[in-house]
């Protein structure tokens, strides 16, 4: 019973995601879905990323949170148009679904942008199951979260096209082996690019920016 | 449509949770449901907690993960009986449901313990919605996760009876104001006890241990 129900919800989502993908393709927009646990530093990664690419690639952001507009407030300072989705209006959803993205996108001028970044709800589980019509997915994991998370949350790392290991500025203060985390990520997803960086200090951020620019240009 | 379905799943869960609560009460067992994001240090908190209470309060653990038995391996070294639940056997569930706890508890000698700690799946959203028949709930938030998480994930902080702010050993290296986090928690849940501690160094752990012992003895 429960499985059938979940299947039906996912089928409806997939249909809507396909429509989103078609719309974004028509508009020539590359869509990146960024996912992570709460507190991994997604918003800071995004702030620093927008600051470096906005002059070259017109971008907008849809940011999902259960509550608050904190992230939208921070991101709008980059000059990018930002739409905040609060999922408590939809029962406190733990992920962004395709129909939510569609509604949010109606608040953006899709002819004016080449890149749409979706900052998903902080959750390393459920968002991985919901196609929103994106072209690529990136997961952010902070080095304070331990080495074993890729093995414990494998679906997230399997469905993503890039992984960011953030907060490397804290490495000197942790009992943590970043090579082990990278190895665990590649055990789940062999050829995924892994970017080790500190969004705070911007150390190591360039390869990530280059990767993202290349993705947008390839579309 | 979707809302009705979710309601039905939650109703079934509530019925099962009530049965669990009755069973645990008959056996005189206090049940604590521990929840957090991935990587907040739940397992380390639990290791150090068990080391300090096992001689006084016979305890067991049910630990939920989507995959791996890493946490069970770590926790079984404390001498406590540990049952690992891997939710990928139930479609990769993002939370522990009441029927899963019931099945897991069948692997424990319920006459031999006074405290059952459930380490839930790492997720700051969904586990808050599922009653498992527990007596109390605790949320662990690490200081690396930022000050705003209680406001962004309010349900978790509303339903919990205690909050642990973990990894205080990292405070010197963060732009982070722990008083702001505590204030944000109390904005959601006015009278909740907040324990600031480092599970790694054990600094500040005693008030948490005292609180837990008192809860068990009051039952």
C-alpha cells in the first residue's frame, strides 16, 4: 500500500520534471540542483559562486527552506534574482518537488538568465529522490560531518554529478581524513569530480567554478 | 490527494507507536529518541553517554541508518546490546517508523534493560514527524551547522525535550555565536534544556548525563 502510494507521487513528480526540463531547454537555461545536510555551507558556497560567475553568466536562484527567508536575504545581496520557497506552505516538505520549482520559476525572467541554481532543502536523504528537471546535481558535504556519510547516504552521492567537500579551513582542528571521504564518494560514484574547498576562505574554489562554467557552456 | 495519503501513513504509525509505548511501559523501559542532521556527532554523544551510565542503568540501543553498520559497530564496543536497522530494506526510508522499532526491539531482552536509546536516521526534518513510542526526544546540533537551524527546522526543536549543542571544542575556529543558537532554540521551544558540550573532549557532558539519568529515574 505505502509503496504504491510513493510510486504514484514520484510518477506525478517525474511528469512535471520532464515538463520543467523542456521549458528550461527552450529558454537555454542550465539548471543546477544543489543538495546537502543542514549546515554544510551550501549558501556560502552559492554566495561565493555567484560573486565569481554573475558577470559572465546571468544567473538566478530558487532557494528552498522549510521556514525563514534567511538564505534568500543572503543570496539576494549577490545581485542575482532570488525566489525563496518555504515548504511549510506545503506541509513542511523535506525536499523541493518539480511542481514547486515550476511555480517558483514563474517569478523569474527566464529569458534573462543562462543559469538557474536551486538550493534544495537541507537534507541528505529525500531531495535525492525527486527529479526537479535539472541538468546537473551537486552535493555539498562539510568536513565536520565525518568520512562515512557517502556510504551511509549512498543515493545522494550516486545521483549527483559533482561533490564539494566544504569547510577545509577547519581540517587542522579535526580528526578527519579527507582522502577517506573522497575514496568513499568514489566507491559509490566512481568518476564523480570531488572539489575540496573552503567557501569561507575561497581556498580551492576555482576548480569548482571552472567545472560549473564548463557545464553551462556545454549546454 | 497527497495530503490524505500522508495522513493515513501517519495514522497507522501513531497506532503502532501507542502499542510500542504500552509495551515499553509494561517493561519499565524509558525510551529516548535521538535525532539530528548527518554528521552532528550523535554516535559519539551516545558512545560517551553509554560509557557513563551503563554501570548504573542497563541500556540498549537501536540505531537507524539507510546503509552500513558503522554506528552499530562503534556502539557495541560500549557493551550495550545494539540492533542496527538499515532502512534501505524498506525503500531507503529517511526516518525510523514505529513498526521498525517494534521489529528491532524483538531482538533485545526487554526485561534486562531500563533505558532504550534510539539513534534515528540522520535527518533534521522527517524523523520529527514520526512518533516511535518514545518517552523523550533529544536533538543534537553541532556548532559547525550555523546558528539559524532551529528557525529553519522548527518542528524538530518543537517536538524535542532536550537539545545538545555538540562540538564546542571547535568554537575557537568558527564565526559562530552559541548564545544566538540557544536563543533561536528557545524562540521555538521556550523551556527546553540546552546542553552545550563536546562529546569528543567530554567538556560539558555532565549536565546532559544528569538530565538523562533523572528522566529514566522519574519514569
